[in-house]
C-alpha cells in the first residue's frame, strides 16, 4: 500500500477531495494530514474523514528532524494541497520526485514566493490574461520550479473577476488533482 501524507495550510478542500478519491483505493491511501497552522480548517476535515492529523510549527519544519522522521514512517509520497511554506532540503532529499504540488496558474507564469491563492488570481486579472489554469508539478528547492507533471487550462473573459477566476481554478483542481496523483503514483509502483 502506497501512503500519501498531505500538507495543507488552509481550508483543505483539495485535501478532502484527494482523501475521498483514495478512500477505497486498493493500492493508495492517505496516511496523514499535516498542517503548519493550528486553526486550519483542514484539521477539521481530517477529523471528519478519520485521517490522523498533526500540527507542526514553522520552526519544527525547518530545524527539527521529528517531521522528517514522521514522514519517513507515514509516507511514500507527499502532496502539497494549499501548503504555503517552502519545503526544506532535507525533506526534498528524502523524497526525490515524490513531493507533488498544485499551483493555481500555468507555470512558469505567476509562480514564486508570495504567488498563491488570490494573489495569483488578481495578477492574472490585472494582466488581462485570456486564459489561466493549474499546474501540478514536482517540488524542488525553489518555489514553483519543479518539473511540470500536468497542466489544465480555462478560458477567461473581460468580465471575470479574481473571485470568478478562483472558482474556475477550483473546479480544475477538483477535477484533475486526484486523478493525476493516481497516475504518477501508479507509475512509481
């Protein structure tokens, strides 16, 4: 059984969608949901889904080996689902090509430090883009620069607001993220 640990910092809608997708899977399971925010709603979702969860501090992620040791025991793959911290090199080295992130834009555009959530959607709107999308990619030592696994696009109109762009992106995330994860993990088995 391949185990996935999900790291999330916010509400956890992608974490829940992924968890439900793999609920009865014969080869893949969600083993843990971890968050760097004590008040993140993703922890409530984990509880309702019966998935073990843990909160860790930013300091623990950067300096301690406890998180790395937990991941080595509980995960074969790590999925970032709305996780806002940079993954430390010791974790990247321990999970080469086994840490997967989703970004709410078509990388390499609108990536990098500080480009997440509504910051991305506002930038897309301000630049009057005719399309945007999602990028699922491997994580490396730089924000949003890992090898691209998959992209999906959606058209935009002049009437789209950052909020409607966010809705379109959320629809793409919900549709594609679990399926692409399954494809990547199945190939690695």
